[in-house]
């Protein structure tokens, strides 16, 4: 079985600061996280039909709008980026790494977990980030949402030794993008001056086979680089809450701690944010990055409003085809509901674990992918009809028509 694999391991000890149910069991195997140690995000569900993901809950206190005062030479409009990309000469791999190295940071986090006796246990985590903008007082860093999810504390390091505290600005859990900020005063007081804002290139101009470099805090050991090519463009992978995210596929090694780091071209321009890899028997060299063009749009919205609005139904599901239907004695094919968010439109409408969705928003449904394609076009607040078949004793099923309100995916909630 192949799954999007996360990096749910205990990280190495960080360097010191020199300055001071049966079907559910079969179908919904958890594939947690994308590259941060200690905790993470799972891209699951529809691609291989055998995965489950955990819901992400991240409550942040966003600062007042800072977008108006930003100086963002790296995040300009597409035309400017294209001109920059065409004008800049190709450089060596070494030169590209030098160009981006002062813009990629290591992120260390601490989360609180509870043991069997409900005693708090501090668990360290590691990820990466990209310095993407700055104003008079702060630098702003793009990372993955799952890197900082539920963190009690977040610190960044540019040189892998001196750590400086960071605070959240906002997040888009569905696209797995978050923004944090670091005080320039704290950087100055810590003696950190060698940082720069990354230049973002145009991911739409990428060619299959183009050389790329993945930069990040691999295995929690500090900044490192791996080399590969663009394997494919426009690969869509599902997030934990049934949203398809378009990605760049690469064979550049993306390891634990690389999440949130930069995928760059040979000019040292960021063309993607590393977020996941595919793992399993017979699978090698399949990693994914969120394209820079999408990241720029999400970044701008987070800076303006601290979050991104995305339509959300409230269930996690998996496709049931004829083989799985017969194997598990189910009444129909469709999308099996494995989890339902308790404060979602789906839950309030009466959807429950075990239901099989056969129609969504007036369209017949055979696969989860069909639903994922429909959801983004629905406005938040709209009510859609969802027809489910609820299995009954003896192998039959009862049809139930639900009226489900579409809500905002980035409003904190739980499963």
C-alpha cells in the first residue's frame, strides 16, 4: 500500500545556542504528517483509497493588518517575476544554494502532549521556512501549517545555532501554508544579521526535467540541500479535509524537517514550498511542493486577513468501488464516510460514520475525487443536497437526503 508519508519521529537533539470499525480499519489507515517531527499533517484519502487524516486545529491570535506597510521585493506580480527569471542567467547549483541559503530558516517547535495519566509531556518538532517579506519591525516567514500546528512555542534559526522566537500571523490549513513573523529587534540583539528576503519565481514557467534544489532543515539537523528535477506539474493531492491541492512533483529528496522549505531553480528563485512525499513499497523519489504562484496568493490573503476562506463540508471519506463493496458487504458504491467533524455542516445535517455518499450537489457520485472537484466552486454559506445510503442490518441500506451547509474550512473545529 502506498501512502503520503509524514515524518512523525522524535527529532535529534537540537544544537545549542552559542549566544546564550472493520471497513474503517481496512480503508482508513492513518498517513500522518508532511515533514515535521513530532506532529504533522496527512494528505490522504482519495488517491490510493486507503488512508485517513487527522483534522488540524490551529487557533492563532493574529496581529493587526500589516500588509499595507510591507516591503516585499520578492513577492511581486507575475509579470515582474517572469522578467526577472528571463533576464537572470543560469547559475551553478552551488551559486543557487548560496543565493537562497540566507532566506531559508530552520524552525524548532514545542508541543504539549498528555501521557496515560494525563501528565503534560513536552515534545520537540522541526521544520523549515522561507523569509518572504519584511517591514520596518519584522521579517515574515512562510512555512507549512502542519509545522507549527498546535505549537506552544516556535523558534527559528538562520545559522542553525542562534534561535529567535517567532509568533503566528495566520494560516491556511487546507493548502498547508502558514506565516509566522520574527522581530528584527530580537534578531539584532541575538547578533543575527545575515538574512535576506527570498526571490519567488514563476512556477507556471517550469519545464518537466528542469533542475531543482530542495532546501530545508532535513532530519532536524540544520540546513541542507538535495538535487533533483521537476518530475511533473499540476499533480493534485487531497488534504485532510478533502480539498485538492495542486503541486509540483519532484524527485529531489524531501525528508523529515524539510516541510516548509524551499524548492528552488538554478537561479536561486523559490518556485515551490516543500510539503510532502509519497512513500511505500516500490515507491521512491516522489515528493511534492506547493507552487510559488499559489503560495504568493495565499500569503497575501493571510497577511491581509490572517486566514484564507475555503469551502468545507465536514467529512473524511474514501472511494468504495465494486471490489470493496463486495468485500465488505456494502449496499452501494460511492464515497464511504470515515469521520465527520462534530461542528460541521455535515454533522449538523445528520451525516454519520458509515454513510455512503451517492449524490452530491445534484451530481451522481462514484469517487471521492468527484466531490473534491465540486467543493471549491460552492460558496460558503450555501446549502447543498447530499444523498447518502446508510447500511442496515442484513446488508441493505436506507437512502437519506441531507441538506448540508458549506462552511469555512479555516474556522477552528474538531473531529
